C-alpha cells in the first residue's frame, strides 16, 4: 500500500531553473495538497485541489503553479526557482479529517 | 499572531518522565483538532485526534479546552522512541472555506 508517493526526494536547482514535483496517491482521495516546511514556520499551504479538475491558492502560492492531472496525481511546478524556495515540500491527500503525507522533497535553490 | 501557536522547545527529558505540550489557537471557527508526530527528516503522521472529552491512547492523552482555545498532549513514561517533533493541527471552517492550520511543532528529545 503505497499511500502518497512524491518524486524526487532531493533536488538542487540553480536560480531561474524550472522543475516539477510529482505526487500521486492510491487511496482514492478527492482532496490533495502541497505544503512547504521551513524551520520555525511549520507547514504552510501552497496550493490545494478539493477534487479532480479544481485547484485553489493556499497561504503562499507565489512562484508556484499546480496541475491536478487526474484524481491520483497533483503536481507542483516552479517556473523560475529562487533561493527563497529552498525548503522541504510535502504533498498530502485527505480522507475525512486525516491528512496523509508523502515522504517529502528536499529542494535547494542556489 | 499565528493562528496556531506552540512552544518550539526543545524539551529534553529522561526516559520515564512525563512531559506535556501545549498549543493555543486563535480562530473560534476551529472545528477539529489533532496531534501529528514528525520524526527527523520524515513526513508528519497522525498521532491522535483531540476531543473536548479528552482522548487517551496508551501513554498519550490529548485534551481540548474550547473556552480557552487550548489543546494539550501529555506523554507518560517517555520512551527513547518518543523523540520527535509534535505538531498541533487545527481544521477551520469559516468564510474562507475549509482549511487546515499546522503549528510549527514542539521538539522532544528523550534521553537514556
């Protein structure tokens, strides 16, 4: 039972490069989320998707775009990476009130 | 002011100790409450839900005080394996819709 799978686990980007973080869940959940976690800040919501075909901005959406490709997959794209986007990124899906997280992506922008 | 506030710690306790974490939330529209556990360099995982009537799971007890907008987690007889960061989590339904707010976490180190 894979749960929520994120790729890649680690990534180093140069300022201005673009990349897409992939996330897939096999639990048939409607809601999916992208968070970033920074020291002392807790988890902050970047974007979420309440259901297939819909996406909405969270608390810190600037510099990011998302795609809810189908019910299983929710990707996060950085079009032009900045050092301020150095963080740990978590994808999550939700069943009722419980959130299930992927293992995280450690992104460093130099 | 953050919507969910926790003492960041770290709490350094010996094995067998009892330790308590506190969390306060500011939005009165908060509907449901949880404690998540996050091990170093891992993802958060649900530890337990928090109810006004209290919720106990083995050595762990969670309590909610809606009047004071306060949540607590008590760990009795601490084990080395309890070392982790504990996140206070609040679900809110208000004019902005449904949202989940995570506290920044409280770090616990249990030492032999």
